[in-house]
C-alpha cells in the first residue's frame, strides 16, 4: 500500500507539472515517460502505453524509450506492435545489442524470420559475449528451428552458468523434450518448478511435463 501511495503521489506531481508549467518538448517527454513507467509498474498497461506513446511523439529518437515501449506492448499481448517498435528502435541505433537481442527473441517467439532472428542474436552476441540473455535468445531460436542438439548445448551451458533461473531451466527442459530425452526433460522441469517460476513459465512447465511424463 505504501508503494502504491508513492506511485499515486508521483503521478499527481507529474500531472501537475505538465499542467502548470511550460515545459520543453524533452521535459514533457521525460514526464510522460516517467508516467508510463509508473503505470507499467502498477500493471495498468493501456495507460502505460498511452503515456509512452506521448513520450515517443516528443522524443522519437530515444532508443531506451522505444525498447521499453516495445516491451510494454509485448507484455500487453500486442506482439506485432512490439515487433514494429523494436524495429523502429533498431533503425535509430542499428548497432544496439540490447535492441537486437530483444527483437530476435520476439521474432523467435512469433516463429517468423528465424534466420534473420539468429543473425540479429549472433550480432548481439559479438557485442555482448557474456550477456546470458543473448545466449538464451540463441538457444530459443535453435529450439524454434527444431535444431534440438544445438539448443540443448546452449541451454546446458547456460544453466551451468546460471543454475537458478526458472526461464532458462524451462528452455533447457523444452530442448531436451524436443530431442526425445524424456527423463532429462522431466528432471529439468521439476527443477524449474522449484525456482519460483512466473505463472506463464509454470503453465509451460506443466505442459511439457504432461508430454514427457
């Protein structure tokens, strides 16, 4: 409740700031962006998107804002809009490895342009060789391409480095299931269940377990 009250106070202050003062476009963009982040944190994704889009119109070249907006669209289930927004961010900063990784993962999720997704992920890997999220993206693309041996190798290495990430463990479980290793998949799924997975991950874990026994 305290945190919610703090958010309410912050929103009121930002709204008053926008109403009372003649702010520059960049200051307005920052205010709308901050409001969008608050609404995102409180789970009001439509209002988050509304305010982030206002910020985007005022600061169309802000790549960090575009990435956050795209992630918010993705959370809201508007995946095609998320993809277009990530692509907009990448057009503004073609060498940004975070954007490349975000777009590649979403493309794999959508099951579209998997070869292009892998190219983007490998480019991100060259720039951020130690970022585990990029390795996860590459493994996820291999999984979507039905390259189960390659996916298994990536996820085995990833889970050795980061043993307590439920999503990474789920992806390893899925790769093993795709490969036909039912015992291994069952083992990794049960491990993932004990790592406090998100509701979405837990649903997928249960689906894999239903297939592999």
